[in-house]
């Protein structure tokens, strides 16, 4: 059944062209209503009863959801065509953008992978003074509270919560599974008259809790504290902040669903090989510390991961991929937005990438200011840092003239700046811009004043992995280029081999995690396939002669898919049987260092062993005068008769 799009001009405040939107999207559009959430609500109910409905109104979505529940109708989908398109100085020309946004709404979203987190309500309040005591008292009505103070205090005994004293030496975990280690641990002694007594301090006390309320006013217990589930921190000098933290903590009991943001394929990880370090981009970029080293690959703690997406954007091998939603879904959204915009008659669209903060900015700009230009299509994403160079290039190659990323206070600016620079280098022009404004009017002015670029004439269909889409986009954006130089942090490139220093030991071949380096079983040869190289640096670290250097670049020719010979030599022939082994330079180097200079190779006969293959060398040693394998004559087997013959009584 074809989905139906319910259109409304919101009391005549925007222009909605039903036929053009229907033609570009294939949707069955209703007659344009004027007050779908008010006077025409009965008509809206009729459309809901028919099912398969998308309502072009995000503001009143809760009203329509309640209406669907009351009438036992199928739950509708929603798309905002007003704030993001219709309301603005260019609202009269926003039909192509409305068509693009409506077409995107047809895609839906794949189901999320989640994991259950249980919290029994064991809460640790960390702080001192009246503020901490008041917070612990308020929380004790709903949670099992323990107040930990840094030093013994005169505490009123018999309260609704436990009080201990100590120093938090280490805290790990997240909501429902915090693990604590406490030094100088002391407990109150029940009973007695006068001031409360405390036990003697002890180090190394261990405990656990589900929730932590930090009112210490000191250094946070975790990196990126705002992203740690179950950890609430407030300035003890700010009563509103403390009250908000207490309210949020009081609701953290029960079972919660946490999305599994990323997917890890360990065999693809290029973190290390044979205890030699290689790629650590995800480790260096993770703000929460959810990623740790686990030998030859990394490990990701899903309970700590906050889903920022930086690891997926930076991973050169694709071992880490964002999964909420998958990158293929994002590529499909980009292609749908651009193609529907063109089909509706639009030209040279611009993409504005934003998160939840951007939703609010766009709504405020539309209601009280100039709104968005008619050629700026907003794209809301869950993880802003996860919109890396591959996604930026996919947007440009699917038909967007340029890409703007709206930063927020919590955005990982370093990762986004690095990915934008890489995308610009591959695109061959500055086409990606980072917008760092917090005022809606400033956002509108910046977008209206910016000169639009020209989109490519032949857009691509972004299918495949991030590396494959990057290459496809690069060839579409720079069809005349053969080799594109890239920044040092790029995950694409070649390697340079100093042939004079390289001894063809091939240690780099055996450890290359991507298989970019190879050998020839019939000849001393070092081969390289550029398309597979991750620029992880393991070959540089492992090379005993320091003969390898990285050369970041993107080779757009077909030669990148073939194995190129970086170094080769003539093999050395065994002087006895003629079989090939080693290389001439290596054998000659050993002869120069050992023949006549080492006690084992002091005479010509033993020096000849260096020029023999393994099999001939053993044969020559076995038949030599001083056979190292020779031994004394084996003793005869002792039998029962031998034993009996020696017995005196026999």
C-alpha cells in the first residue's frame, strides 16, 4: 500500500504544493489542510484510521499519537516540513526541499540493537556539608542511599541513610554496575552518648552501587562525565543544579534499554600484531574511555560507550562501524534527499548536518527569524562526530554542492576538523564547513550570506563500505586526478621503501594486518597493494632496518588494486643442489661477516655451508670429518639372560 502524506499549511503560514511533492516522492498526498491539529482534527482522525500515514507536522506529534491511541489506529510517522522548509524567507521556493524531506521520511529507520541495564537504586552521594546531607535525605525517600564524606563529621545518628568516611581511590563502571575502591575507610559506631564515634581508618575497602551523585565540587570521577550513565554531578554552590541532579538521580531505578551504538569486528582491527603497536585512533579519540587495548585488537565496553561515533569515523579498516543506525542507512538518506530535490526541480542543494541541538536552533530560527534558505537541506544525525570524511564525500558525490556541520558545545571539534580537512583534500576544494554558532539568527544569516557552490553533474549511488564509497566519491569529484595527496592522518596511502636498506626479511609482510604487503614464494620480492593499505604504521614500527616510510595519498588509478613490486633481488642458488634460497645480497653479507672471521667458519669447508640450502647443509655436516651429529656407539640391549648370568645364585 502506498503511504499517504497528510499536508497542512499551518493556518496559511506556509506554501505547500501538493502535486509537486506527490510527483517527486510517489506519495499519495492528501488535500492541503489548514488546521489539522484543530478544527480539522476529525478529518485527521479519518486519515489515521486508513493507516500508512505520514503527518507533515512535528510540533503536534504528541497530539496525533494520543489520537491514534484513542481511536485504535495505526501509529503514524512524522516529518517536519514547516520549520525545516516552509517557514523562512525563501519559503515560497521550498517545494523541492519539502519533497526531499518527505522522501526521506519514507525510508524509516532499522530497529535498534539494545542491551538491558538494571538498577536497584543503590545510590552513593559523594560530598560534605549541609548540601550533601540535604541531597541524601531527599533521595532516601526513593533510593537506598549511602553518603560518603571526605573526613569524619558530626553526623546526626539514626538517619534514613548510611554515612561512611573515606577517599574514593578508584571508581569504574556505569549505571547499575559501579565498582568502588575506598581508602581511609571509616564507619560510624552505633550507640553511645555525645558525638558520633568512627572506626579506625582502613585502606582498600571495596563496594558497589547503581547510581553516583557527585556533590564534591572537585575533579569529575570520569572523563566526559556528562556522558557516563548513572553519574550525576552538580556544583554544590548552585541550588538549582543540585536540585536538578537529585531529581534525575531519583528516577534511575528499574530496567533501561541502552543502545549498542557501535559494532566491532575484531579480525579487521589493526591495533597491533606480535606486541608491536599500530593503529590507536579509536583509543585516542574515545572521550569516555570505553575502548581499551585487548592484544591484537581493541575491546569496547558497551555499558560505557556513549555513542559519539568518533571511533567509527576514524577507524581505517572498518573494524568499528556505527550501528545506531548503520552507515548504509545514512548513505541511503543522503542519496534520497539529493535525488528527490533534483526531481522536484531544485538545483545545487546544500547540506546542513546537525544533532538534537540543531533541531532546536532550526525551529527557533524558523519561528522568530529568517529560517533556512530554500536550498539548505537539514540532516539530523545521532552522532555528529560519526559523520566523518566518508559521509561528507558521499554527500558531495550524491549531488550536494557543499556540506555544513553545525557544532554544539559537546561536539568533538578536533575529530570533525580532521575529517573535514581530509574530505576537502579528497574533494579537491574546500567544500566542508564547520559552523560554530549558538544563536539562531546568526545561523540563518551565515547560511543566507554564503555563496553556493555547484554540485556535480553525474551523482553516484553510494553503495559499499566507507572506504569503497570514499574512493567512488573521489573519482566522481576529481575525474581528472590520478593521485590525490592527503594529510598525514589519512587512512589511505602508499609506502616508500629504501631499497638500499631493505634486506627483504619480509617481517612486514607477515604482520601487515590488512594484507597490503605480500611476498613471492618463488623469488625474493616485496609486493604492495595500495588500495588495501590502512596507513596504520605497523610496517614502519616493525622494520629492523628503518627502511619503510608512509606516504598518505589516494591513488584513483586501477594500479591501486594490483600488487606493485617495491623491492626485489635475484635469489641465491645452493652450490650443491642448485635450489634457490634467500637473496644474493643477504648471503654475501653473511659470508663477508662470518667466513674466516668466526671460529665456526674458519676454514673454507665450513664457510661453504653458508652457501648451501638447509637440506644440503645438514647433509654436509653429517658426512664431515667433525660431524656435530656423531655420538658414541650405542650400548647393546640388556636382556633377561644377561641379568641372570650375573647372578651368583644362578
